[in-house]
């Protein structure tokens, strides 16, 4: 899909918001699975790793697998 025009920009915005919500949901779930104290560190590192890969332009990464 080409990212031209208003529809393309709206699509990119919606996709970005969805991915941010998904990563935050995974962060909360994995923090709770780790009983908060032991889960917040690894979950935060995994979250920042996902954001780093996205900012470097890597597409098609498997977010859930990366969190595990």
C-alpha cells in the first residue's frame, strides 16, 4: 500500500497506535507474570528493544517472540 494522501497517512497513524498499544499490553502482562518486582526489569528491556528495532527501520519483527 502506498502511503500517499490522506488515507495513507491515516493508515500509518492507525498502525502505529495499534503497535504501541500492543507493546504496552505485552509489557503489562509480562510484568504481572513476573510478579511485578521480577518482571518490570525484563519487560522494560524487551519493550525498549522492540522500540529500538522499529526506530532502526526493521519491519516484520515478531513482537511476542521478542518479548519471550
